[in-house]
C-alpha cells in the first residue's frame, strides 16, 4: 500500500486505493482524488496468486472493474 501511495505522490501514475488508506495524504494535499465514476482509457491489469482463496470483496472488485475499464480490442 505504501509503495502505491509513494509512486502516485511521486507522479508515476494512478492507483485505485481504499479511501481509508489515503485519507491522511488527501488531507495533507500530497495526493488528489480523481472525481467521477469513469476513468480515461488506461490499461488495467489485475493480478492474484494462482490457487489461492479469493475473498468475497476481491471477487466483487474483479467482477466490477470491467464496468469502469471496458476491454477494447486492438
């Protein structure tokens, strides 16, 4: 989590993080929240360890991400 926050704060990209994990950085102004439900066209990859249990929350995120980052054939 800290690595993702640090990379975003350094201007290396965007990250989807839980608000609870970035609330202090948002309040301090070192990170900014991107408003809106849709994001610009970006490549999003979701990785997990094979053969490991998937929590219900992770299953929901996996199912919902395509709504916000639709696959576009190239």
